[in-house]
C-alpha cells in the first residue's frame, strides 16, 4: 500500500517522539494498523485520516499512552473530536 506525501510526512512526525532505537519496531506495528484502517475504508492509498486513526488505535492501549497521544496531537493542532471513540 502506498502513502500520499502528506500521509507519509504525518507518520514521520507522529513517530518523532519515539526513541530512535525503538522507532523501527513501533513504525512496523503502527503501519500494520494504518494499513488495516485504509483497507477497511476501501482506500487504495493511505490518507492522513488513516494514519491518525491507525496511530491512535495502535498506541492508545493504556490510559497513560492515550493521554500522551492526546497531548501530542493537540499540541500539533489536530482536532480530536472525531477520534473521541478511539481515545475513550
């Protein structure tokens, strides 16, 4: 599956807070969820929406992680209102 330039840039931005040594493993896990979201939505190419949904789903397993994701995305200016179900 291919990324748009914007969605690839967004993924790199979202991975930036992850320590360098752990980033490849985290990227692989997050990409698996991103691809699942894109396929479920019927997309041929990964969109920014797919990246955000996949990132949130893959990373929001613990409450502390959800809080970190919320804070990071809010600081970056993303509207989290449409992702509340994923962050609950």
